[in-house]
């Protein structure tokens, strides 16, 4: 395996995010555009980071003007460091509240096809990744 660093992973993810890997809920809410590539990618991005580093998956509620708009996912690494590679998607004043660590969902996910597509694109840029935990 070729060594790479967190910046390499971040670049590979950013180059791999697209409308066809965006969450359908977020796509319906605001579309997807290259100017905000992280939009709608937090869940499957957090899963890929989890595949690589382990740790905890963290989920919080996305709120705007006091109303829940959905959920946001990120990672807590085994060291305790929180890593959120998609936080910049929130450009309209949204806040993240009520965060909690959650178990990785078992088996094929609701967005399994998008997850596998994003993973395949990242592998094309970085080389092999650890196998997904299913």
C-alpha cells in the first residue's frame, strides 16, 4: 500500500463528491453544485473515514432558525480527536446540536450504492483502502 496522509484523503474525497453521491434528501432540498461539494456527503464520508481509522461515528441534528433540517455525521478517532471533513457544507447559518456517538449501521446501508461509488472513486485516487465494516 502506498503511504498517504490526511490531506491526500481530504483531496481524494473532495475530488470524488458529486451529484450522484449526494444524499437524495439534500439533493431535493438544495441541489448539488461544485461550489459546495461537501453538501449531502457527510454520512458516506464519515463511513469511509471510519473504514480507515475506526473510532466512533458521531451524529448531530442540523438546525436552522430553530427547526431541524436533518442530521450531520462526522468521526471521533480512537485518540478522541473529532474529524469532520464535510462541516463547510453548512453555509446558511445552520447549527449542529445534540451530537452523540452511534454504532455503525449493520450491513448494506440505505445509501449503499452511493457509499460504494464514493469509495471506488477514492480508491482510484489513493489505492486500496481497508475493507468496509459490514
